[in-house]
C-alpha cells in the first residue's frame, strides 16, 4: 500500500454544530468528486448521538440509513415524549392521546380507554371533549378511573396553558418531568444498558430543543408548536421509507466491525463519551475502548475524519467537553488539524485555525431559557384551542389567514389530509412557508 492521507481532526463549538459540520463535509466531498453516498459512513460510540447527524443530513437532502437500530425519532421513548408534545399542541390528536393516556401507567386500563372511544363515537365528539366533560358525555368507567382521567386531563391542560407563553425547551422539560416519563425511565435505568440508552435519547431530544429555542431571532418566541412543525417536516422521510440503495451509513462503532468505507467520520471523540465514562476507571475496559477506536479508524479506506465538540448538552446545561485521550495517543505527524467547516443551515463556527494541543476546551456558557411571568388561564387557552380547531376545516387555497409569528398571509396550496394536512402560505414579509395545520394555530380572517 502507498502512503495514505493524514487523519483529519475537526473541533466544533457544540454537539449540534458537529452534526451540521459533518453533514456539510459529506455534501462538499460528494459534490466535488461525484462519489456515491454509499462511500460515506458516520460512526459513533452510542446510538443517542445519531440525532444531530440525522437532522443535518435530512436538511441537506442527503439519504442515509441507520444500521443496527432505529432512526432517532422512531425510538419508543422519543415517540412517547413527542406524543405528549403533540397533545399539548392539539388535544384532539387521538393517536397521541391513546399512546400516553396510560403512560406512564396511571391505572387507566385498556377497557376504560375503549369505553372512552365508544362514548366519543356515540356522541360525535373527540375523546378529549369526553375527558373534559363526563357529565355531558356519560362514559362507562368507574369513579376511581374517572378521577385518574380527570387528573390526566388537568395535567395536559396545564401544558396547553403554557404553549404560547414559554419557549419550546422550557415547556418540553416540564412535560418530561411532570408527565412522569423521566421518573419512569430512571426507575428502569439499573435494568441494563438499553434502559440507560433510553434516558440518553430523551436527554438528546432536549438538547435539540435547547438548540432550536436558542436559534430564535431577538424578541422571537419559538414555541413547542413551532418545534413540532419542524420535526414533522424532518421526519416525513420516516413515513415514506423506500429502499434507497444509495445512502450514507450511520452506525455505532460496534456495528461497523467487518465493514469498510472510502470516507469515514468518527464523531464524538471526547472524554466520557469515547472512551466511555464507565470504562475510564478500569484498565481492562479502557484497553477495550482503545481497541474499539482502532476498529473504527481501520474502517476507512481513503479518508478518516475525527471530530469532537467543545461543549455537549446534558440536562439543563451545556457542559465543557475534553477531547478524547485517544487523540493525544496518535503521533501528530499523522494528523491534519482543520479549521471548523462551514455549518450548513446554521450559524458560522469559530474562525481561525486549530491549536494542535488537545488540553483545555471551550468554556461556552449557555443562558437558560427565559420564562415569562404571566400565563393565560386554562379556560382562555382551552377556548382558543377549540376556536383554532373550528378553523381547521375552513382553510383552503385562497383563504386569508393570520399566523402568530408571520402575520397575515394567503394559502396557496394544501397538501396531505387529516393530522398530516399542510398548507403552503405566502406571507408578504416572510415569503412562502409550509406549516402543519394541526400545530399552526392559524386564524381565518
């Protein structure tokens, strides 16, 4: 074999920037060389890391495939949390309601839910309307179950009350805690690595929400409804899966054993991530992590890129990350330190070149979300939601509407049906926007 290329090392400001930078590098190499997407692989230590890369690849219309696991937004714990988010934004989302009315378990059995569905059908109303008024819509459930349903309803109403008053991250964090999902996951964490991974996935979802919130313009409030629209458009690919043969491969390093790719990106090269935190106290386990790193590097046939983030989000704060000790173990003559690549779809990264030393790190402080002081009453919010639902079926091509963020506009196109119904709206000051009607809170004018 001839002399190979040096290993590229890229530092990014945050873990979310890491996703955009790596996706951008793949885009640039593929455009420049005309390579097949099958030539590219992104390798990570844990499955939770896939989110930022999935989102960045989708925004660049780059096809990808997760090997040995599910796409981030198709994982059960993420679907459960998103169902609560959807219910807060649209209480008549019956798919979401059925998913979480008894998760975590609160003593509302399958038969009681079926009787709730029967009552709604008999009265020609939604399940949510039955939950809000058992007097008007008699339902065959016991007194104790009715009380549990009432407590669930009050909890969801409290989420609705904050929907347009606090940012997406603030409300999402409250939902994850108040719903009991977080406690449920932590209760199971000692059962094995899969349970711990579920907690990490929810943490990663909140990391994405924090970045989404902090991407708002000055005086702009990015709500949970805005986030749901963003996610709904991003995850259309999951609903329309085809056997795409030309795709970037995303996988854990363990899953990559025996495979080779021309271009390999090994991401998350940070202490307590790779090597993992559990391995650093054991010489044997640390050596196993080192062997795993060797496996990762030797997957590359033509080019290998290592990346690490200066900060990584973990419950309510962005923590400083230290570069992996494995980087220091590679002779510097075999490394090429790059300036951070251009961030596609996001703000630019740090300017200038990189220091060859891995000591120290970035000390970037992230401000906590601002919580407004006042909230509407539950009754006002419920009335507003009901009004919005009434307008849902009135929206068609040519309808003039008003959006809380973009102002007045006109509908130019309608796509999809039911919960997936979308509208393309032209706003004079913002151009054309595609919105998911069930989350858009449009007012017909």
